[in-house]
């Protein structure tokens, strides 16, 4: 089966389907940002869509490149490699896009609300 390629986003409920190491794109609301002091600069994000949650690992170099999106984004699209460890699925971020402006469409009367 051919997996969605960017810019298409894979629903979080289907993250168990792609093979280990597959390049995937997920999108969702940021529900958690964690930067543990013991994590050597790694940031962990939790994104939520209507099908579930996606755990995102952001290494220090990627964080520096996409700092503004990681810090301020309410709705993010993340492209990266799928990693499975001890039954937990992570997306190791390569690219992070702040698509929070799409949330404004939800309250825009012109959008059909």
C-alpha cells in the first residue's frame, strides 16, 4: 500500500499502519509541549486530531530551525520518520509547519459556519 505523502496528512488513528521508518505527515492541535531537563534539548509534542493523538519528537537542531512554530503554533503539520519503541509510536520531526491560521476559518462567517 502506498502511504500518503506530504502535504497529505495521515490520521493519527492510522499511525500503526505504516512500516517503521516510513516518512509520514501528521497534523493536529497541540495539546502538550514538554521539554524535560533530562532530555538534552529534545522537545516532545502531543498533537491531537479527530482520530487520536500523535507523539512527536523534536531534536534540538530541528527545534532551532522551526522554533517559532514549535513555541507558538496551536495547529501544526509535522513531517518526519515513524519510530516504534516499546509499543509506542513516535514521529521524529524533520519539518514543522504552523498552520494555525486555518483555525480562523472555523469562525469565519464566509467559510460557511
